[in-house]
C-alpha cells in the first residue's frame, strides 16, 4: 500500500491530453512512500488513452526536502520527483507549466496545443530542474484559493481553520496541507477564554483598560500575567490538539480589535511590558509558557502568535521559543514596497527586529485597499 500522500496522477494529468498525445516518452514518478523501499507500478489511464507508455516507479527521494520537486529528462524518460506526495504533485504542475500551461484563477487556465517540436524544445534531453520553496508555509487568503485543486496549482500548502466558508482543507489525495488545530487559525484569545463563559465570575481574566476590566468584543484582550488564564489556555490548547492529531500548528493569538490600546494594563502586565519595552513582552512570555507546557506531549507542534497592532515592536529581552512562530502583520502603506516607501520604514524595522530573535518568522502581508475593496491593487511589478 502506498503512502497516504501518493498522488493519483490520472486525475491530475487529464488537462494535458492534447499536449501529451504528441510524445511517447514514458514518465517515471519518483515520490514519497514514507521511507519504505518498495516499488509500486501504477497504470495511469488518462495517459494510456493517449498512447503514452507509462512506467511508474515510486520511491523515497531523501535528497529533496518536504514539498521540494525535481523534473529530469534522462534517456528519453521524464522523471517527476518529490520530497513528499505534495512535492510530486507540485512537480506534475511544474511540468505543465514547462509545457505552457498557466493557472491564473480557478476558472481561468491556459492549456496550449503544442507540436512535437515544441514539446521536445520544452523538455530536452538532460533537463534537470530542482525547486524548493524558501517558505515552509504558503498561503493566499482569498476565497478563490480555498478550493484544494486550485490551491495546489498555486503551491499553497496552508490549511486554514475557520468558520463558515473561511476554511481550506487540502485532503491527502491532493497532497495534504500544514493544518491548524482548534476552531480558527488566528485571533484565538476569545475562543480560548470566552467572555460569555468567564467574565461574569472572573473579570480578572480579561484586560484592564483605564483601570477597569473589559471583555468587550473587538476592544479587549486577556490578562496575560494571570496564572489561571495560563492554566486554562494550556489545557484547552492540548484539547484542540488531541482532537486533531494531524495538526502541526495551533494559534494562541490576540483578538482582533478596533483600537490599538486593547491590551491589559494591570500592574503585573504593565511591569512586564515596561521591562520589555513593548506590549509584545507579556504576549511572548505567555505564549512561550504555553509552548513549553505542550511540547512533551506534542513535540512537533508549533504555537502561532501575532505581531499585530500593539504587539508589532519586538520585546527587548524575551526570545520566542523554538516551537513558537511569530506572524508579523505589515502595516503603513500597502501600495508600495516595504523597502522603498517612507511610510513603511517602521514595518521594515519591525520585521528586521523579529528576524533577529525569532527562528520561525511568518509574514502576513496585506494586499488590500481597505478604503475600497474593489479598487485594483498595485502590488505587482
């Protein structure tokens, strides 16, 4: 039995019938079988119908990292390799791109018709392409990318937990994804410590703002210096992970807010933030404590938190643990590059500051005109 991530090539290559019928080169598929040495022979019906001879061989390619792909043409054979099942699928679509296919949107694709000479020119003997993304987690947070088949074509490997239609689950037959545990992938404080469950009996669990405790939606956070808050969050994070044992990430992140000053200013939180030179200080110390507590049971899981609104300035003393990833949210001018626009100077300095102290830094880059969503956005050169 092959690895669960093995790609069903017959359902992936149907779109290139017109291209592949002009070549009789056999295709060898070199993918991930979970480290086993067995070889499997599969019949790819869609290519057989074209008269293409298929010799499909599967083996682990230990030279490629996860999601890496390799395409070679050797002795008249096209060899597609992947560091895992997802990498094999990426190699498949990269092959299509070499042959002129383009995947612009889920309803807009270009599938050219090629002559034998054009195929030979695109796939010459000795072709050797290896591609490995520098980004371990790749996402486009637009609804058109939620469909697994289109997400894979764009090399998106991010699974998104969320309510309603704001979800992306890429199943194993499409290569799988890096998934989140819990009900949402961001702004999870209010899901970990719901105000309707705790505020009446424990207002001290929530932000002190202007001397009063508040759990107002979109205007408040948690009191991160309260040990009872930490204990509850740890147990609920563990519960989320036990419910989803395949998850690789869990979010422990601040609520979204209409105001910047939504963080707790109680004496204990304020003292930490003053020492750290940023409200990110109490946040990272809290998230580090959660990450340390879950690591024995979930050694491969990372805690995801935000550098967002009040927490964009890196703390002066505390470094995120090795199993904590910080997602830095850009701000300022979204119409120009971070390096070139003076309004983005602070964003540039924040990214550089987090990079110095954080082993796993993610970037949430806004490509949105918040004043008018339907305006064209000049984010491409």
